[in-house]
C-alpha cells in the first residue's frame, strides 16, 4: 500500500510500471476519495473506489468521454473530471471538439498524468495503436441541493457519493451486454455511446425500455453519439420492468454502456 502523503505516506505511485515473471492482476484505488468539480464544488460524502487496471496491450488509443447523467436541479450538464495516464513517450493527443477544456497539452509521455474537467462530450485519440493510454472518469460527489433521487417525495437529496470508472476504448465496444444494477439504489441510469457503422448508426435497445432515443453527436467527426438514460429515479422505475437488477442491451452495431 501507498498511503496519502497527508497521513505520512509516500507520494502517489501513478505512472509506476509493474513487471512479473508470472501472470498477475493489478487493482488500484483509494479507500476515501473526495472528488469535487466546478458544478459540485463541495463534493459529496466521500467513498472508496477501486478498479482493475488493464494490461498495457488491452489499452486503447482512442476513447470517448460522454459525462454522467446530470444531478443538477437545472438539468444542465455536470462538469466531469477525467484522468489520463500515458504509457509511451511522444503520444500526440487529438481532441474532438478540439478544446473541451482549457489548457490541454498536445502530447503526453510515459507515466505522465493529465487531469481535466469539462461539461462537453468529446473523443480523444493518439496518433496510432502503438501509443495507447489509460483513460478514466470520476463522478463527483453530489451536492445536497441536487436533483431529487432518493425517494419519490424527496424535494432534495444528494444522489451519489464519489465514484471512479475506467472507460472502454471504442475498439472494444460490443453489440450485446448483460449487466446488473443495484436495486437498493434509489437512482440508476446509463450512459450509452454508439459508433457509426458502414450503414450509419444502429438502434440500441435496452430490454426493459425498448429502443433508446435522444442520442446526441459527439464533436464534429460524426463517428460517435451518446445518450443519457434513466432506469430508476427516486425509487420509481421509468417502466416497471426496469426495477429488476438484471438487464440486457443489444444493437446491430458497436456500442458501450456505463
């Protein structure tokens, strides 16, 4: 373990390289993260977050940041923090749109960390597959004065402590997912990203809902679209079938679901 310097421990080991002469798995995380953003300046209740880190060969050189389903009473987009870790020196970054956040660098090197936040959906890629990088996003802690989400009659409730998610590169998008959600949570939603195929964009169907609507374009390339979808809000499912924990999402094209 590496402890936070505030508690007398050494520095953050992000960017360290792990070698082994036998196959191993690597998990990383923090038992007490506190994440704020421009739209959640006070953060939330703090929580633990842990992710298994993919092997370097399983990383991508292109990712999509599609944000989170907003928890703001205004229903405006939340500002979402993102974190990138480079694996190869001289990795050139291309964003679409070109400037989703101010001050973004043109390159990143091995072990270097880039953190930024934005309210925009975007994609980011390097020059080729020989320059992969790790890309993840945070869900900031929700403010108390946020969109209702804990009970059907609650006027205000902060729906969400902090969370950290490793994003999937489009090269690994699939056409079918079976996944589980936690039925003890009062609010459950999905972020779906679909990729344009040779016949255009394919419908995405969530078994309990049917065909997903409301897709929005990402950047100017016309390659990706995203949709934010509620399954349950304030302990009330959008439709009764969405109250279950097991779900299925399918499409003729490639997509991801978070």
